[in-house]
């Protein structure tokens, strides 16, 4: 006879072990993302707690773990700088409400229709700006505001740090943190039971304490002191076009990143598949709560999610328990955060940012699908050069143009046997986008020969093309030996009711 607890929760042991692993992975990332976003470190933990307990309890994706993500760091930092910390809660709250509405309207599945190249270009652009910004933090220097300014100013910042002992110590600690993260996967299996980010931060903290290194550490305000619900006056900012644009950017980027992450996590396990609309509502509920608490926005995070699956999680209990462990840490041991060196957190985010830049994907796309590679690169460069929102819009516009161009593919085949009429066969989709090519081929036909124009292979013939073909046929008939014969495309047969 089974023990009652075991029969009711058959996977409790596996989920408990997985929750500890996810907690240890999430802890340094929550703090690092908050610091890089320009908000109190505790707010990153608040978002991790809400992502674990609130979103974790809801239906959608059973093994996906949510929390503050490196992918939104740049956007959050810009929003806090432009609108202030109180407005951040408003932005996150409204974004959460929009996500709930989109899920209720069953729009979640349509996010899978967004071009993968646009999403990867978005993440690559974020990664580049994140790397550049955090390199300044590693050196203890202030980063320029613009993405191009961050990249252009790096050589000067490096030269300046070489002449400053404190900056050199800070830079060396950050570089050592990155080295630990890169080399950790080569360590023996027993050593790797400790997650790489936790080991890197732990070793960096130990080095600072042992050698009294002159580097900055995390400023601690206390969990309750950092939670600041947005005042009613902050909601007046919604009248600002700039703030509304930021809300839309938060909503679309957080939703796309979460649902793409869900698709990736589904490939890692053989359990229940993600219900996309419900997952979107779960993310929205979590963001709404984070907004009320004045915390960071959340998304599903592939690093934590893959760690959850790899650690043997079987149900959503693992992600809920990881949120409980974060809550207990934030409530009982907040002073520990004050020992964490900022260069180590910057090193973790530089490493995370590098993972967002898909160099191998770009190389593969360039060999096989150059149009997709171009969309990815242009999206990334636009985000660096202009801003997050405009860069994503440029990427989406390019994807739409590329799709329209491919959808208008047409083949023009000219058959001239030397005697009799010249036969021209058009097949595919005849739209105004390919009209110049069609007319160039038709106008190159000899005017002293009869012509037959066969349109039966066309799937689609738009009004602009039809009008242009009729005009060309009239002109050619006027100068040719006989009128142009046109074979019209056959209408599709009506289906029975």
C-alpha cells in the first residue's frame, strides 16, 4: 500500500530537487538583471518570486520558469531613465493586462507567426547593447546612453581603466567571472552540481572578501523598502505617446520571448505541451502583479527553464517551490546581497548577452536563406543604432516586405519555335510587385510576329497586372500582324455546400 503523500504527489521528490537547482540559477540572475536595469536589486527577486508562485501556479506551460530576463534589461533601463521608477510599475501593469486580454482573445498562437529572424535579431540587438553596457560596469565606469555611444566609447573606457588600480581590479574580477562561466561546463560532473552563475558569483564574492578588493557591491534596501506600488499620479503618464509605445514594446517583446521559449522548452521534454493562450494569460497575470508591486517585468526564461527540465522536474510544483525559496531568501537573508560585487554580476550579464547573439545561426542563414539573414542583421543593427521599439518595427516591416515579395513570385516563359506564333506562359502570382519584370519580358518580344499570352498557370492576377497586360496587348495588337490571343486563367470550381 502506497503512502498517502507519495500517491498524491508522486513526483514531489524530483520536483523538490529541481526547484533547488532552479533557485540557485535564478538567484544571481534576478539580482544581476535588476542592477543592470537601474532598479534596486530586491525588485529582481520580487519578479522572480511572482514568476515562480503566481505564474507558476497557472496553466500554460508546466515546466517553463518565469522571472526577470536579460532580454528586457535594455528596454527597462531606458524606460526608468526616461519616465522614472514609479512609471515602470504602470508600464508593467498595463502590459500585463494587455497580455491577459490577448490570451483571452486567443491571440497567443499567432505569436508563432512572427518571423524567427526578427525575434533572433531583436535578441541579438539586445545582447550587443547589454554586452557593451555591462563592460562599462565591469570597469566601474558610467556607460553612455545610446547603443552606438556605448560601443564607440569602449576603447577609451578600456584605456582609462588601465591607469586606475580600482578599475583594473573591477575589470579583472568581471573577466574572471566570465572565465568561470565559460569553463564551468568542462568541470567534473560532481562540481557542476553547483550552477555556473552561482559558482561564479560565489567565487567572486569570496575573492573580494579575502583580498579586500576595492570594487563596488550591491546596495541593499530591504525587500519591503524596495517595493513601491505606482502612485495614482503615475497613471497620468499613459497620456504620453512615448510611454504608450514603451508599453506596446514591453507587451510584444515579453510575449514573443515567452512563447518562443515555450516552444523551445517543449522540445526538451515529453510531457504536456504548452497551451499558448493560457500561457500568455499566465504571463500577463504575473506582469500585472509585478506592476502593482512596482517590480521588473517578467518573461519565461530559457536558462532557468532548461535547468528545470535538466534537473528532472516533472510538474509545475518545481517552479512554484523555486519562487518560495526566493521569497525565503529575500525575507531572511537580504543582507547577503550586500557582499555581492557588481563586476561579477556584470560579467554574468555579459556572458548572457553573448548567448543572445546567434553567430552560428547568422552564418547558416547566410548560406541558405540570405533574406532571413539580412532581416536578422538589420533588426539587430537598428536596435543598436536607434532604439528597441523602432528596431523591432523595422525588422517586422522587412519581414512583411520579404514575404510579400516571395508571395508575388512569377515565372515568365517565352517559347519561340521560329515559325508560327510566339507563346508566352505566365505562372505563379502576378502582382504589382513583379509588374516591371513582366512588362520588360513582354516588351522584348518581336513586334512582327503573332503572340499568344497564356495566363492559365496563374494562381493570382491582381487588378494592376490585369490592367497593364490588357494595355500591352492593345499596343502590341495595333502594330503586330494579328491581335494578341490571351488565354485567361480558369476560375476555381465552386465547392458544394
